[in-house]
């Protein structure tokens, strides 16, 4: 069965979605991800959707669900690299993913997670929350 | 019967073309509504002559409904005449009067030419009247179409003119909005802003609404949508330029921006943006 790879980077997990999501795959991802968070005691999850150019209400809800599940397991979720067209569609669908953090790219996402978990202040000394 | 009348109209028109033209032009010249300030006598004469020549020719050939192919030259002439009169500053009524004033001279001829029953006369007057009315309506329609085209072009220009996204600093964008926000404009604002966020990798966008005349529930909703979309991409939005009057109306209307940061002036927003990105502005001279 098809799986979306989950990459472990230190305390964080990186999921890069590069294929068309369908129900089965999304359920598998939820399953794998929650298991990995518990297994590695991860503090943060990065979901990179740079290569996703079409979303529907299902994918939108799935992203929200993953964030909520991670939250329950004490991990922060950052969604990165959303395209403008995708963002507009999500807003039009009424899915504003409240409570989920977002970042422009994976790099900024990792910095954001570091700040959130208090494990590191940005290399460039910029820390939005502590100024 | 109808055919005979039509034929006789064509004949009468042809026979008296010269007289009708003279009388028509005289009538237009004498009319109260004649706009000497807008059109010269020579031009009026030229337009009238061209029109009558075409009309006589076409009535001769094929007296059908004016949508028919045969009427193309006249419709083209009326179309361009309407447009030029519109540009010259005529009102739609004054433009239609050009065609309508042809009735009187032609009716005069019909009256003197048709010696038969009065029924015949009434019928041919009705026939010709119908034709002229159609042509006048066509003139008005062409006039309106021209107007609409102007409005549409101006709207488009306004949209293009009024949505610049400016880069204020590394990672800070600003979009000064001017004019009323409707859904079509919001869509363009949203698209350009989001695209610019991607292009510059900015994490903060300042939406300045100093130039937005009123903020009602609809405008606020449009703004919130833009903010939500930017947030989804990982950029934070600050709404600035809320004038005192607007603040009051917003509260009276019960419009809320939710948890979006709002600032009174663009300067305040920029200073907050600097703070968030870790920049500081210092004065080097006292």
C-alpha cells in the first residue's frame, strides 16, 4: 500500500505531500503520523504542501484533523508552502485552519517550531515572540 | 396591398430625394435642440446626405426588417454616428432626433403624392414611421453600448491603477487600497498580494485602508478573507489606516476584524512590522 514518507529531523517530523491525496492515503498518513509522534516523542510536525496545487474540502479538513491530533499528542503543527491559489480556495471553502500555524517555507517553518518549543532562538537573532 | 404601399414609399423617396434632404436639413438646422456648439453645419449636412442616400438605396432594394443583412450599411453608419455624437457630447435623445426628424419631410411628400384613399396614406405613414422608429431605437442602443464600453474600460483601468503591492523592507509588504472594495477587486487584491508574498518571501503584509471611503460588513468580510488567505500561506497581516470616522461606523455596524491586528496609521503598522521582524530604526542625529 502507498505511504507518504515521514522524515524525522531531530525533535520534529517532516511530511512532504507530493502526490494527489485521496481518502485512503490521508487516513494512512494520519495513522502513520500519530504513531511516529508517539514513537519519537516529537515536539513538532511540518507539513509541506508546496507541490499541492489543488485542494478540496476533504484535504482541508484532513490538514485540520492532523493538526488537532498532533496537538493532543503535545506536538505543534506547521503547514508550509501553501500556494496562493490554494490559500484562496481554502478561504472560499471556509477552511481557515484556525489554530494551525503556517509558514512560507520549510526553513521558516522549522524556525517557527524551534521558537514554539523554546528549543532555539533563530540563527539570525530574529525572534518574533520575544522582541 | 402592403407590397404596393412599400413600393410607393420607395418610389416617393427616390423621386423626391433632393427635396426631402433639403427639408430635413433645414428642419435639423432650425430645431431648438440643434447644438451649434457641438457640430458644424457642414458635418450635419454630410451625415444627412450620406444617410438619406443609403436609406433610399436600401428601401429600393429590400424593404425588410432592419436586422436583415441589407441594412448593414445603414446600421454601420448609424453606429458610428452615435459614437461620434456621444464623443461630441450629445445626449441620447438628441442623437435619436437625427433620424426622427426625417419623419416630417417624408410625411409631407407622402401626403402630396398619395392621391388614393386616406387608408392608403395612413398605412404608408405607419409603415415609414415604424421603420424610422426602429432606426432611432437602434441609434439609442448604439449610443448606450458606446457609453457602457467607456464605463467598462474605465472600471478596468481603475482596478489596474489601484492595486500596487509595495515592498517596504525585507520581509515586509504593504498594499495601499484606494476606493471601494467589491468582490471583484478583492479577488484581484488577494491574488496580487499573495503572489507578491511568494515572490518576495515576506512574512508580514500591511493592508492600508486609508483610501477606502467606507468599511461596511461586506468590505470587512473581504478584508478578513484576504487576511485569512495570507495567514494560510504563513504571512501575517496588519490592517492600518483606520480613520476615526471609520472606527466609529465599524463599531456602530457591529463590524469586527476578529483577531487581526489593526493600527491607526501606516507608520504604526510599519513600526510593528519592524519589531516583529527584528529590525530597529534609530536616529543618528539629534
